[in-house]
């Protein structure tokens, strides 16, 4: 019985990822979840009390996977500068991944305080990954520099997600250049 519930919960989360990546937060409804999973709508409520609860669990499940991927790319880099490049590049390479599209859709939505706090904490963990490399590069305030660097990444994510005129690889390269050299060409 516990295994069946675990499988149903995983199916609901997978359906939620698909709905979010295809249609944003407006697409994430309990009737849509029920339709995607073949469950009765009332059964969805047995697993999640609200849309916000689905979002919170997606953050708990997906963000660590995404962060581990970024962390692994950074670990493979040899120098502090290469770590910064890996941090930016890997996050932007993940933009097409369903988990990432779901997190972006979640971030853009109006959520309750609990869900917002989980997203903030997850992003804080991501930003914390790069602080040491920025300190090695000589930044006087590496935590502040890390938050600003994440702002560059977030802006590039939005640009890619909007289907900007530039190819995604051009946006990724521009973001890496901005991270490593600032506004100098």
C-alpha cells in the first residue's frame, strides 16, 4: 500500500511538472492533475491539500537535483574562474529541462508564504555554492557578488524562456562573459 501511494505521488508530481512546463501555473489545477494521472479529482486531494502543497513538494524534490547538477559541474572545474563559468553555464543549460521549466513557472506565480520561503531557501543554497569561488577571485563581498551573479543568471533564464531573438547559446555565452568580465566586451 505504501509503495502504491508513493508511486501515485510521484505520478502526480510528474504530471505537475509537465503542466507547469507546458502552461505555467495556470495549467496546474487538480482537475488537470487528475486527468493526467487517471485519478479521480477527489483522490488528488488525498495526496495534496492545495496547489501550493504541490509546488512546495516539487521544490523539495526537484531543486536539490538541479542544484546537485550545478554543483557537480563546478566540482569538475579546476580554477575559481572555471567554477564561476560552470555555475552560470550549467544553470543556463538546464533551462530546457522540465524540472527547470517547472521551477521557473513556480517562481513566477503567486504562492503562499510557505512555498515562497522554500523557494528562497533553495535559491540561497544555490547562491552559497559560488561564494567560495568568488572569494578566491578576490571579491571583498563574495556573498553580495554571488547574489548579483545569480541575478545575471536569472535574467539570462528569463531571456531564454521568452524565446528571445538571440539563440540560447548566444545568451549563455553573453551571461558567462558578463560573469567573468563584467560589462567589458
